[in-house]
C-alpha cells in the first residue's frame, strides 16, 4: 500500500518488510506513535486490487485463503492477550480491505542477525545464556496459549536498544496454510525442524526448540545449518560440542546438540528444562588458548 494510506486510526508511512505470506508497514496513529502493522497477504494465491483491496486470484484457492485468514486472525487474538516483555505486543487487530491486519508495537533496535554479523567469531557465553533464557520466558507464555512460533531465526529475534530480546513474526498461520495447500517453503531452511517438512509431522514445543538450538549454533560463530530434510538423508553438521569446544562450556554445547536432534523423541522437549540449563551458573568456560587476546575478543563478541 502507498504511503499515506489510512487503516482505521493509522496512517501508513512505508513498507518495513515483504514476504510470501504478509506485508509489514510502519504506521503512525493520530498521536504520531509508531506501530508495525502486519497485513495478511499470501502472494501465492492473492493480489492487491485498486491499491487497497486484497483479492483471491484463483477461485480454487478461496477456501485456503479463508483458512489462512482465520488462523492469522486467531494468532493476533492470542498474541493480543499476552503481555510479556520478550514477546512482540499486539495492541490491535481488525479486518479491512478484504483481509486482516495485526497492529504491533514498533521497537527501536536491531535483529539478532545483525548482532551475529557484527560478531563473526561468536557472542560471549554469558550474554548468549541471558538472551535466550529471557526469550524462552516469553515463548513459554505463548506455548501456554497453545500457539507455536514455527519460524524462530535470528532475523525474528529483535534486540532492543537496552539489549533485551523480543520475539517477532509468529508463523502458525503461515505454517497451517503451507501444510494445507503444499505451497512450498513456509519456513526457513536451516532453522526449521524435520517435522516441518512433513505434512503429517507432529508439531509441538520441541519444534520451536530446534529453531532455538539452530540460532544458538549460528550465534556461536557457526554457519547456517544444513536444511533438516537434507540432514535426514546425510547429516553433515559438525556437532556444537566439537565445533566450538575451545570457546564455550561443555554444558552449553551439550544443550545445543540436544536441541538439534533430528528425532523429536530424543530432542530436548521442554522449554522449562532448556531455560533452567541456560540459567545454570555451574559451568566453566575453557581456559584461554594461546593467543589469549584473540580468545578474549571472541568471548566479548568482538571482531578478531
């Protein structure tokens, strides 16, 4: 939608991001407060008409479009009832232009993906433990409402200017639509669990735990993981306990490996257990190797 478009009491300023499932806009209310407004817009089956209304391109996709819209609306309703500092706050949701909009607080900061880019040799263990323990606190509240995230990745973990994390862009509606219509990838390879590739796969908290483990692996300085469906054929991932043994405690490395198990039955299944292990103070990081200055730079999350 063009700048200046009115959506109830909000005015669109510009587009913030665009994907295959939704569009997100920066908008202002009548008091010039900033919001991020997410629009349900699955491009595989819909298009914008007259710059505003969303229409289904093929009539055969109408039922699928309605299913996704219903899930999107329900997702907004659930998130609007959750008040947690580490979960994006949904302050309003409404129907307009033949679709649904979700109004979220606009947060100043940067995504974890950018932080990882600026720390190519890994983020320090104490900071990683704190960030992910806080994030899990919010995710547990979401799971209690029977809602999964299903697209946990560094781009969807936002760091406020004060350093606290907030989880963005829940994908339950997107995942439901993808499974129903086989629309291709409705998740992010490298962060999605194996069961997300299977239309009959059972999803649960363990699915989000895989995504958290993948984020930790990358935040330690690892490359983006091999896609899970390819791992099932030939697993080429070096376990965290081997890849980062010189820089992180055995306890944290074991936790990451437990999160990244391909089999949901052997994967760490409890967010409370994951949070407990992250908050543990009974761990010892490896002694500085030769070239201690490089080791210190890595542990402080700075460039080598």
